[in-house]
C-alpha cells in the first residue's frame, strides 16, 4: 500500500476515497483513529488515503483530476512516501 493523498481532515480523506472507489480503485483511509489524539500527536500527516502499489499510478491520476492542490499529493518517491518534513 502507498499513500496517494495526504488529507487535512477526515472529510477530505473520505471524499478522495469515494472518488477512487468510484473508479474501481480500492482505497484505505490511514490514521482515521489517530485524529482524537491531536493534543499528543503531531498535527500534520496523520490522515491520508492509501491504495495498492499496482493501482497507485491510476489513483494519482484520479486525485490530480480532483484539483485538490499539489501540496496534498503524496510524494511519488518510494523512499519518502508518507514522510513529512520536520
């Protein structure tokens, strides 16, 4: 599984997940249960949408077509997938 979208909140994550599933791409919302721990966890990079490795190129195209902004797109470099700057 790889991150395809870094969400700012759960609503955005689920909207992207639904768009991916409408295109036949299985998707998973990562970090959904962590949002209650905001006071104790870092605020950024908790919630994201993940897809299987094989579906990542098609999923990235779907996310790009949603025009959500490039900042939210997960990095396509496998070494840094899901990593956040300090």
